[in-house]
C-alpha cells in the first residue's frame, strides 16, 4: 500500500513540475497578478492532489486540472473579489516569466497587451486566454469553461473585437508584423 502511495505521489510531483509554467501563465492571465496566480494554482493543485488517483488516470489530466482552475477562478470572481491585470503604474507590477518558445513573450509591449486584456469581462478574458494563449480548441475551451462551444465562440469573438478596437494594440500588431 505504501509503495502505491509513493508511486502516486511521484506521478503527481512529476505532473506538477512539468506543468507548473503553463499553469502559472494561464492563472496569471486570468487573475492579472502574480501572487493571485500562485494562490490559484496552489489551491487548484491542493484539490487535484486529493483526487489524484482519479485525475492521474483520466484521459487528459491537464484538461481536468485546467477545468478545476477555471472553476476556482470563477468562484473567486463570483464572490466579487477585485482583480487587476495591471496597476495604474508599472512600478509594483510582478512580471510573468514566460516559457521558452512562448510567442506572446516576443511582443514588444507586453504591458499594453495585459492592460487591454484587463478591460475584458471575465468570461471573454477566459475564452481569449484559453483559445489564443493556451491554444486550446473550441471544444477544449468549452470543457474548461463549463459552457457550450457557441458560448466560447461568442465570448472569444467579442473579446477579440474589443482588443482590436484598442488603437495602441492595433499599432503594436501592425508594427510587429512588418519587422
């Protein structure tokens, strides 16, 4: 019995080590603050650890964990906790450490993008983050958000339209595309 628990613990530890950067990136984009992102990931992993036998044997453990994280974030938002993606001045902004190979990290003005993302309503922000940062399919995003594919399409389209309406982002994207 002890050997199985040790093996399960080792499997969980390996999962956490391998997925930590991606989970943190998603949590940061959802919450907008490094400490809140760490809290969200840690509380998610606490919940998942308790059920790891079931989670580890799931077809896609990462999708399961992502769904738990989205639900935890939604519960916090429903309680009307205020989230700030960027403070009014950048002096206290905790910077996200991007994965190597993260194309978004190549953006010249990441803070402008984060501030624009902060202007989106929570469901639109979730849809945009999951679809375009996490590169999930519409079906995977719908599963993570606990909604229909149509809701994902609608929220993502509205979110992208709002982002496109921000002049600074359009200029940044246009300049970045010419280089």
